[in-house]
C-alpha cells in the first residue's frame, strides 16, 4: 500500500512540473514574436498616398474633421458624361424573299373527277338441282362363334346319348337313356368330353362324345361277353 502511495505522489509531482515548464516555454515564445514598434500613419499621409495611387478624375470632397484636402476614391472613377459609347447590338441580317415585279397570276384547275366504271350486270346462272344423299346401310355379319343349340343324339345297342356344343370345344350333357334290359353304370359329364356306359348281362356299350369347331363328334364301342 505504501509503494502505491509513493508511486502516485511521484506521478502527480512529475505532471505538475511538466505543466509549469510548458507554460514558461509558451510565454517566452510569445514575447519574442510580438512586434515592438508599429509605424503609424497620419491622416494627411494616408490621403497623399491615395491621391498618388488614384488615376485622373474629378476630385471627390469629403468632410473630415480638421482637414480640407480633397480625397479621391480608390480605383478608377467613371463619369456618366465621359463613358465610352457602348457598341450597338449586333444585328443578324435576315434574308427576305424576293418577289418578281408584278402580281403573280393564279390559275385554278378544275377538280379531277374519278373515272366511272360502267356497271356490268352479273351473268344469270340457272339454279343447280338439289343434291340428294342416299343413306348408307352397313350390314354386319355375326361371326360363327356360337354353336347351334340343337341336340345331337348318339345311339348304341345299350342306350342313347343326347348332347350339344356350347362353344368351339365345349360340350354340354343333355340326357342318357338306356334301352330295355340295360343299366347305365358309368356317367362322366365334363365340359371337354362325355362318357356313358350301358351294361347288360353279356354285353356292354360305351359312348364317348366331344366337340370340335362347334360340332359334336361321338364314338361308340360295343363289347360282348362270353
């Protein structure tokens, strides 16, 4: 703490010394620069100097206390009666159109009339007869995609099979009728083929049917037993 106080006192003492030295230096410089004697001119000397420096012209009297010498103004004095005449403004010559002697005759031409075209009557044409359009009939022929709905009967010794086609290769079972003394032992009804078997004691009849291009094709097989 003591060191801080000592350093602070030394700093303040140095600052005060620097300020005193600066003020002393400024005062010494100012005393050397200030002028010791300034030459003063009297009023008569000032007027004489103005007379010598002013060009010729009418004197201008000024009333100053204690003096009666005429005082001329500083600078050239221009009198309104001795001013040089001002140059006249420049005029720009304008060209005037020259006209021939005597009045100019005026000629009037009659208004031009537009040529008239003769009107031509349009040719008379006979009316054309009305045109009639014949109706166009379009006949569509159905494709033979459906098979006839008629039943086909296939007969054997043991019985009869009735079937028909419902498509190019699809067969439909209608009925199977055995004959007297025969019994139907096998009954197969499929869309692709039909099989029927009729049996008696010493004989067997087999009918197999299917469709091809919408037509029933059947096969009959007869077998006898000994």
